[in-house]
């Protein structure tokens, strides 16, 4: 049996160890045999106090829209995740106020470039900021977090894997599905597992880094895609594939294929309590940004972000978002409006005898 446990204040990792009756009585999240070893997971957050140094000319510059944008009252740059979730409300707010609000769709990288040019009032990120993102005068407002689901082809009968199995699949430790302990009783074919992943935001913390800290740890057989629809297409057409994406985005792009959503360690990605306490180990963090300043567009940006956050507090479950108020209640650490750390001692990846979850026997799709 494999067993490992780790926390933010001391990571423990042991593999292929004999679990005694005494250890079985102990919390599997608290200890493991074999001593300390380097973690395979990346950092969840970076230093929130860091501010990138910019020239005085840049600091003094006002937000200036691109020339192709005419007569805009506000410009927002939303990403692959936040655009389908938040753009309908932004449009509604703009219409109610009689404003010309421009919504640009892109990615964290595109948002970062626009913020570096001071070309947008509000930017959106699907992960915590890296150091270069922390520009002078830029404030981050956390909208929420969302669990990232592991998915397989709809014909794959597997319903649950352990977190360490998921990690080892993407590391290439398991070549065939028949080798994965959770799948051994399912008589799966000998087809080689095809891991599929979207290695976005490689220098930003969180997201897929909750599984493996950098791209070099992923198996050479991993198929990398650039956008969410391509991930869904690849898994939908390959019976031996496994991918990962949020449940909301799977629904947004469901026309590209129906997938089988796995539980991890017996917990569904939709079960908020297990994301909050770390027993579901992989999630995304969503942030919106505003600029510090005075004037109509600065005030409008703050007004829109405040209303978007209030909307997520009320209806965030529609998008799989766990709201800031729930995070704070569970001990997640905020500085102002920004989520900056997980609760102390929260487990990230652990291995233990997986309790049978009867709900995992039902199709999640």
C-alpha cells in the first residue's frame, strides 16, 4: 500500500510502506512512515507583499485604452474561465447603467500584457499572481476558488482514484490503466494511459501545480493542449485518456464531448467541504484586478468588481466557485480582498485506504 501525507508546515512522503494496525488508527493526514522527502507539489501562493519595480513614467501613467476602442466607459479583460461565468452579468450591469462597457476575452497571459500597458480597467486571472503580475497600484480581488476535476472517456468505468494515483499517472509511473490500483478490478484494456493537460500559466502558482510543481515532472507521453475545448476533445475521442478541468467549464464546452468525472480519494469535485479542508487537493483561484486611483473609470471598476463578488457570494455554486466568505470561514487567509494563503496545516496530497463512496458509483456527467 502507498501512503503519504503532507501539510504546508511540514511535508511527509513515504511510498510502499507497511501500514500497521497502530498507524491505521491514526489520522492518515497526520503521519507517514519513511521520513521527509521533497514535495512534488508546487506552491499555492507567492509573496503577496512583493511589488514589481516600474519607472516613474509608467507609475504616473493613467489607464489608456487601445486606439481601436472608442468611447468606452470601462474595459475588462476576462479569461477562458471568467468570461462565460461573469460576462453576462457585466453586460446586464452596463445596460442598467447606460454605459459602454467593453469586454475582452483572452487568458491570464493576455490580461497581464494589457495590465502592463495600463490598457484595461479590470483584469481577470484564473490563478494567484506571480511576482511580475504585482504592478504598482494594482489591487487583487479574489472572486473564489473552484475544484479541478479529473476526467476520463465516457466509456471508462473508473469512478474514483486516489490523489497519489492521479499524480503518478501524470508522472508516467503507470503506463496502462490495468496497473492503476483503483482500476485493477475493472478489467480495463491494456491500452496505454494518455494523460492530457493544459499547462497554462507556467510561472504562476496554484492550478495544475497542486498536482505537480513544474512541467518537467509530467510524463513525456503527456499530450499538452492550449485551450479548454481541445482538452475535452482529446479525452472524448481517446478511450485511454485522462484530463483535468473544472466542472463548470466541462459544461460550458459540453458540445465537444461527454466525459466521466472522477472522484478523488472518494470525494467529488462538487463537494465544497473537501475542497475547503484540502482533502480534495487541486483547485483554481480566480482574481479580478483594479487600479488605485481617482476618477470615473477607477470608481466604476471598483463598483463593477464589488457587484461581481456579491453575485458570486449569492450564486457562485452555478460556476463551481467557492466564495470568499466560505473560504474565510474555513480559515483561508486574506489580505484585504485577496486570498493569499491556505489554512495552516492543510493537507495537499495524501494517500490512505480510500473509503468507499457510494455516490461515486453514479455517473457525474
